[in-house]
C-alpha cells in the first residue's frame, strides 16, 4: 500500500493511554502474563472504557472531516500487547468507531522503536521509559500523568504548552537553575533579540500551525497557548523566537511564577505539556497532563 501520511500529522498513542486498562494491568501485576492473556481473551468482546487520552484522540480525528485528503491527522496505536491479547483493543477501537487502522503490537517489548518508522510527530504513553526513548529519537513525547480525561466541552481542540524545555530548549532554564532568577532575567534581557533553540515540542507546534493555516484565524478548530512561568522582561525573547520561527501561537500567558492550574482551566485546555513534575502534579487533577521528561529539571 502506498504511503498516505507524508503531509499528515501522525500521533502515536499507547493502548493504556487510549483505553482504561487498569483492571487488566492489575491482573498482569498480580498473576502474571499467562493470566493476563487469558483475561484479555475471555473479555475481548467487552469494549474497554475510554482512557485519559480518548477525548483528545476523538477530537483530533474529527479534524479530518474539515481538512482535505492531502492533510489531516492519523493516529497510530503502539502497544506492548501481543496481537492476540491486543484483539480486545482493536475491538474497542471498532466499537467507538475510531478511524485507527495502523498499529504495532510488540509482545511485551517497548514499541518506541517504531515511532520514526511510522513518521510520528507526537507520542503519548503511560510508560515513562518509552517516552524518554521517543524524546531521544527526536519525537515530541509525554508521559500522561493525570487523573482527568481531557475534554474542554467545546469542539475546538485546545493545546497548552510550557515554554522552556518543551517548546524551547532548556538553555535559559539552565541559567535559572544554576545562577538564580536575577541572572536568568539579566541573561534573557541581554539575549532578547537572539532566538531560542527549539525544544522537543517545537516541530509538533509547527505541525499544528500548518493545520491551523488551512482555516481563517477566527475559525480554526485548533487553538494553542503558551503557559509559562516567565514574566517581563523575559517575555520579549519568547515572542521574538516564535516570530523568527514563523509560528503563530494564539494565547501567551506570562505568569511570573503563579500556579498554572487555574489559568489552564480558564483557557479550557484539552491537554497541557510541561517539563516540571510539580506543575504537572498540580494540573493533573483538573486537566489531561503530559509530563515531558526533558531538560535540566529532569536530570
């Protein structure tokens, strides 16, 4: 079959992120692989309940009804299940009428090695080790750590991103961590006209921007927000960096260290990506949250 994905946004998702596999995983933890396999086969006609990333995936796939054939979104399933035990997962995909046709069932092995082969630009998983490998392969990736399914209650798909070590490199954050706030502020003021290097989510943000350009700005079904602990005067370098990249971001919120959670709720984020575990823990009861284990804060 010919390659149909070169101009599409391709997202890889683990089966445990897409569906609620907690009961199945508990069988595996308590009784081992054989009991897990028997359990999944015995229940393979019972649809799995949606997982925390399910609403996000639904919204992303709905974009295809608004986009032309040459662009759009594809979701690929990457799973540690075998094809045999994974039949329940595919049956659940069919039950919910999700147009997901590509998958890799890896029989207990990590599926990260297929991320580049599928051309994925984002990987969402509950397995932190797989996420770290994906980041090392140059793919935007996050460990879903929330207790909340992402659903803003609107048809518009709303992404929220932290800045340093997520959209941007961690070069400025390294200064902050090693020398403190005053040195960070002075450094960012001095480098205000020097664009930051891209972080792991820069290509994904650029891909979202390309999809947004298919619509008038006021009608785009995707909305993006930068939610950062930065404040003036460290804002200028961020704005000039996005301008240099020619990437539009719809909302930029400079919090100066305030808790991000209430702002994310006000923005009605479907999903939020941050490199700092503290920020993720605070947001996770309210917003679908992905921890990005990248940069100086995760060493």
